């Protein structure tokens, strides 16, 4: 992943500057206490940080959907309103349409 990203998005490019992966790959360490840690992260550190973001996102999504399902089960009026709204859609939703 890192090699492909670096090849397609050289340092200084827009994606290298504006994406999380770009910041992890090209970013410098911040100051910690009196230590000025001015070095790039190792490949293992980049990999570990990306995995942390993926798992944190998965956990957050799971918790949000579970909470939504619980509250809909406890509030029939909200569930009916949601069903009505979704049923009224004329076109199939896809990721680009959201």
C-alpha cells in the first residue's frame, strides 16, 4: 500500500498533503516533551497507524448502527417514518448518490 501510494502520489502532491495516508507516509513526527522527533515514520509504524484507523472506523460504524437499530426498535413511530421515507425513493441508492 505504501509503495503504491508513494508511486502514484509523490511528496508535495495534493493527495500526499491532504489525505491521512499521505500524512502518515510523508509526515514528520511532532514534538514530544523536550524531544524534537523530526523523522519519518517507519513502514511498520505507518502500517500500524493505518490498521488502527481501519479498526477504529469499523468499531465506530458497528456501534453507530447497533445504537440506531436499538432506538428504532424502541420507537415504532421513528421506524415507520424511516420505512416510509426509504420506500418513497424512486432510484436505488448507491455510494456515489449519497
